[in-house]
């Protein structure tokens, strides 16, 4: 299911600011956020934390496909999944969750599928 333009705009805006984004692990919202172990498709260099968020905002602004999923934790919440090219044929798996005035980075790692 395609996400609305409003959801896309919210994700772009919130991902673009350090004040409105987080990737902190908690039992209620586990994360697999490993930008330092993911290499950029264009340079082969590892992402920095800020670089990962910038990349996400750029991808979303470019119109990349966003898939919606139902999260297990917290149950029933909506997750937004983006797949993009990584280094040397790898695929980067990105999962986000919208909160109240925040975007939570739930996954940023090389896809295992």
C-alpha cells in the first residue's frame, strides 16, 4: 500500500532534524540501527549516524517506494520500510516509525533477505 504524501512529508521533515529523530533501543521499540556497518552504494564508505539520516531524507524526497508493515513491538503500530542499493550489490533495509513529532529509526542495516 502506498503511503500518503502527508506521511512522506512528515518522514522527510522529521528525519532531517536531530531534534526530531531517534534510533535509541528500548524493549518496547527494539532497533537494529547499524549505519557504521553499512557502506554507501556510491563510495563504499560507511555511513555516519547523521549521514544515514540524510540518506533516508534524500531517498524519501526522491520518491522511493515506501512499504507499510504492522509492527510486532509496539503491537499494531505502523512501520515504514524502504529498500535501497548498498555497496557491491547489497541491499540496505530501512524501517521507520512515526511518533508524536518524532521519527524513530528502527532498522538501518544490510538486508539479510
